[in-house]
C-alpha cells in the first residue's frame, strides 16, 4: 500500500507541536509525516533580541535547535526547503520547494508563520542568519542614539536588552499610538510598560510614526508628522510582523485570505473551502494576539483534528485562548498581564521569574525534544 503524506509547512511553534503530536498517533504503515522548514534548525525568536545585543554563544547554542528529536520514535521526516507554491484537490496535492522539488500530500498543514522586521527578520540561509546577527550587533554597539521604530513587545524588550548591555546608550522608542503596545491590552498595562522603560532612561515619542522601511544608520531623523530627533544615528525596525501568506493566495485565490492577509479558517482550523488543508499559528484569521504560546496550542489541537479527519471522526473546534502577555525589560524586570477575572497585572518580579531570566528556553527545548 502506498503511504499518504501529512505535510507540515513551517517549523515554528505551531508546526513543531503538530508534528510532535502526530508522530505519536499516526500509523507509519499508512502515513508519512513530513515537516518542511527553510532553515535546518528552529530559532527561538523569544530570545533573539538578547542574542542580537549580547552575541552570547551559549544562548545561541540553546535557541538554535535542529529538528532531529521532534518526531517521537522517529515517526516522521524533516525536509529543509522553502515552500513557494502548492497545488490542491479534494484528494490531496503537492507542494513545490524553491529547489524545484515536489512533495505530494494527502493532508496539508500551513503553519509558516510571519515575516518580521528588524532583529527577528532572519534570512533563510545559515550564513545569512549569522551575517544578520553580526550586522545588527555591530550597528547597535556603534550607535550613540538608537531609535526603535515601534513600541510593541519587540521595541519594549529590545530597549531593555540595550539598557542592560549599554546602560549609558541613548534609546528612544517612536510609536504611532498614544500608548505603547496596542488596544488589546488595558491602558493601565500600557502605561506600566512606559513607566518601566522611562525609569531606565528610555525616551518615548508617542503618537508619531517613522517612515523608515529598514534598519539603517542615519544622521538625524524626522517623524512623519515633522518632529525632529537630530542626534539619532541608528533606526531599528521594531514593528510587528506580517503573515507569510503570499503563496497561499496564489494557490487558492484572494478569497482564501482576509483583508489583513490572514488565512480564513473554520473553528476546526480547516480552511474555509478545503477539508484536507489546515492552518495554525500566526497565519490564521482569528481575533487574538499572535504569540508563540497560542501557536503551540493550535499545533496540538490541529494534530488531533488531522488524526480525526483521517479516522473520519468528529473534529474539535478551536475556542480561542484568553489574552496574556509577558514582556521583559532586561534580565531583571518586565511586566505581565492575564485577561481573567478583572484583568490581573503582574509586576517585574513575576516577569523575571517566568521569562526575563531564562526567556522560556526550557519550554523551547522541550518542544524540540531536547
């Protein structure tokens, strides 16, 4: 009997958790499990801002882990490659890699994540990754006045890492809203984030926007509304990511995506018009903040639903997750918020205990099987 492939595109939190769960349940005599990712290792993005600032070799070793231990009992295969297109039908289809190789699938899971800006925007080659980290670090080390273009989690956490490494370096966050973060979080949390930064000497320029598409050295900068920051000598992009879904619309048409480029799904995480194509992680059109913890939950649920689809048994709906956020401010502080009861705000002690010190690396290692 010819084995039918379950193909997972993307080796981030959603893809890895799905692969690991499916490797426990799939019958290897009937199905082949294939995980595809452009790099030969997974990068734990949560810790990459500290890595860019410190160039800590031990940290790099801990957060760049291969996929060799993801599959339980070896029930699965990793393929290094970038998916550029796919074909589909009710019975399956095939994905095409940048190399030209085609891989057939019976069930497809799209979990390719996001396209980032600035420090987390890693190229898809090993040499490119190393060059990117070296370039970001050298620019940060050289600069005297760093502008962080975006005051979400990336901008806040990078500011804290810079202040840990170079306490005397001038850092300014320019953010296009009246408060840091976004309206998914209460104003008290957004103000607390600002207070924790200004206490360390970080300057905030709120309700302003910088039209700089990339990280680069500058000789002064002017915001879109005309505010001059004359001493700025480096702008670092710290805006949020965009979904990596261009090849999905090319394969399935624009109707497969929302106006924001997210993949339209049913609560079962199946695509709206395709029973044998699933999606999980940052790419799905679901009203929630995009976070690694949620993506991991998607991966576990979608694995069960793929197995149920194969077994022709009922699938479970995704019911969402309550909002929570943990933001570091260097190694020793930060803040947390959990949207339960009346909304619970947690201080620097909690952030330090849970995330700021270890950056959740132990959780990452567990997902990778290490």
